[in-house]
C-alpha cells in the first residue's frame, strides 16, 4: 500500500516559469511533510518542510502548500531555474509511529528548459 | 553546516567479501539512519539509531550489520552479500531522537556493486 503518491513521474517547464509538484497521501496520521531534491549520484537534499498545523510554508523560491482535507500537498518553485532540474521526493511522517520514520513518494523528475 | 560524510563513494565486492560502509556527522545530531536506494525508486529505510541505540530495524537480512560506535559515527558492516544488494546506500542524520520532528540530512551515499 503506497501511502505517499506522486502521480506525475515527470514534469517539464520553461526557465522563469512556475513549477508545481504534487503529492497525495492516504494516511491521516501523517502530520509532518517534507520535500527533498535529488541529483544523480548524490543523496537527497532537504528543501522545505511543513507541519500539519500550517497550510503554507515559504523559503525563498520554494513554497509548500498543505491541504489536509484533501490529503494533498504541493511544492511551488518560482521562478524555475535550469539548476532545479532533479528528482523531487515528497515525504511524510507520523508522530505516533516514530517521528523519524519517513515515508517517501516515488519521485517526480523535474526538467527546467533554458 | 548540514554535512553528512560517507565513505567510500564507490565499492565493488564479491559475495564472499566482508566490507564496511562509514558515515560521519558533526552536527550534534542524535538520530542516524541507513537507507537503501535502487535506481528510480525512493529511499528504503533499513536501520535507525537514536541516542546511539538501535531503535528501528526494518527486517533487514543479517548480512547487513549496523554499528554506532559514538554519536558522530555510524557503520554498516557487509558480509556475504547477494548481487541484488547492489544499490546506493545512504546515511542520514536528524537533530533529535526518534521522538523528535525534524528533517533528515543525507550524505552523498556509497554506490555498492556486488559481483
């Protein structure tokens, strides 16, 4: 049972435009969500997180939105840059099942074209 | 500084070899993790150490043996691996033990090939 789903395996956008990456979850116990970026042959890099008590968190060009009723979160990157081209993983954790256990989605390959 | 250092970067071993992967962090983090990642798949949790004690073992085969000598170091001892164990092995750390809530910071990984 895949509890965190990223339904788009890939996304292509033009430089300067907005990139929107989506993630859905099924486990209502999840209360902390994270986004990671991964380049080939490197480990995932933490980008931004959000607690379930918030519906938005912003850090520079990156904004994460959380819609608890829909069990949906999204990552907005504005403006997109070619260096943002990477695989993006959504992850979630639930305090009751150990706050440190992350459940990852399958990832979305973002390509930003110059 | 959010650096987690893993050595070696690449490792090729035969099925009868014994080798170790090493991970080091100097951020004062109290939880450390081993993950396995196959190509085009998300990381899979293997082990979690919280305050230097093993707190999670995700039913990993005994040919993988973790060790946490101190709060900064994490090892993964490998013995009698199978070709299907070939993968990217990632180490991560987070500030608090497993009761805390914080991001995990990953190393660059060790690319392991089992022949």
